[in-house]
């Protein structure tokens, strides 16, 4: 497998793959629909031939609940964005946008200005693969930034971010890949950027128990929890994006509160299983619950 294929976007491809798998389900059985995911997935045509059930079965062999975990995170954010936009949010900032396609697959108001922030290589590749005609494309601004040494504030302001407008921000699947100092400084910048307006922040984080007590990061009876936790971390490292930062609920709460954000929700697949999968007849049993990553909504 060519190393260059996964340079700087290995996990973005992996998440897009799960969105494609979910999109292959029958409309009355799927939790999300992403008609653009296949553009970013190697072997997408073969996966389509395999169909939803076989792809999910293979994902279960890798790690039970892994697919549903990522899809619940996607849907949770989808719902947040739609609700925020309907409530008057004027800007949406996607930090570490990867191959996210919410700007185009969700029915969002034309008044919502969207800023997609990521590394230049990833955004260039994304734009080259997306169709030329896309819904809502005129409202999307691509902002290149390296979280470890560039100023997020300067990059966003140069792109036209308006500090007086209400904003929703998502920091999805990023915190484990960068230092805690980078996470803290990013949240501090976001607080300063939005201090003159209302803001909602979504951030996901990997539980520190993944190393200390891996069984606690999965449902009761989850098979080979410690082995699978190690496998997942090793796989991420192999595609050049190792997990380096882990948090407790208290630690993430402290980082947010120091910057005037208060947590409104902190959930995992364990909480969202009955919300998203039960209604479509796909409730996961306890021994398939994958809850090593938390989804947090905070407000300023």
C-alpha cells in the first residue's frame, strides 16, 4: 500500500469510508446519508457491490461498534448544526474539516457562512475530488492552517470571519492527534474570537482510561477490549496520525471553563444507541458498545 495515499488524510479517508457504508443502507434503516463520501474512499465501487450489511459485518470483525460509534458522532453533529442554524447561528467553523461534507449534504440556510479549516494538502485534495456543482458551495470558504504553529485567529479573520456574528464551531476527531497545549490554545483563540457574540462549540476527545483501564471504554462483555484498543491506536499510527492526547471529563471541563465555555452535553455511543439506532431497528447490545470517545457540546 502506497504510503503517499494516506499522507495527512488517512483518518479522514477512514471516516468517509464509514459514512459511505452507512449511506449504502436502505433509506429507512440508515442513520445518515452522505452522497459524496465515495469520492474519498479507495475501493468505493467494490464496497458498493458488497452492500451495507457485509461492510458492517466486516467492521464488526475489526471492532464491534466502531462503525456505529463514528456514525453516531456524525449524526450528533449533524443535528447540532441543523438546530443551531435554525436557531439563528450565522457562521459555522469546521476545525479539521477533513472530508466532511455537511455544507453540501445538509439542508442549511443560505445565510449560514461556512469556514472549512484544515491542512492545505487535505483541502486541496478534497476540492479536487468533489463535484463541480455542489449545493451551498457559494457559502463555503476554505481556510488552510496548521494547528501546531499557525494562528487560527489570523487565518480565519483573513478569510472573512465576522466576530460580531453568532457562531457554531466543531472540533471533531482532532484533539487526540495534537498536543494538549495546541488544544488549549485553540480553545482560547476560539473564546477570544467569539467573545463579542454567542457561540456553541462541539469537541470530541478520547478518554484517558483507554490506556489505564481499556475495559471501561467499552460495554460490559466487549470481546478483547484491551487488544482492540491497542489495535485501533496502532492503526492510526500506521497511517501517520498517532493518538497523543487523552482526557478525563474533569480535564476537558477545566480547559473549557477557563475559557468561559460551559458543558451542556457529554455523551458517547452508549447514550446515542437508543436515540439513533433503536428507531431503525439496529440497537447494539451492551457487548458491542464502543465508548472510548466522548462528544461534548459547550456554550460560551
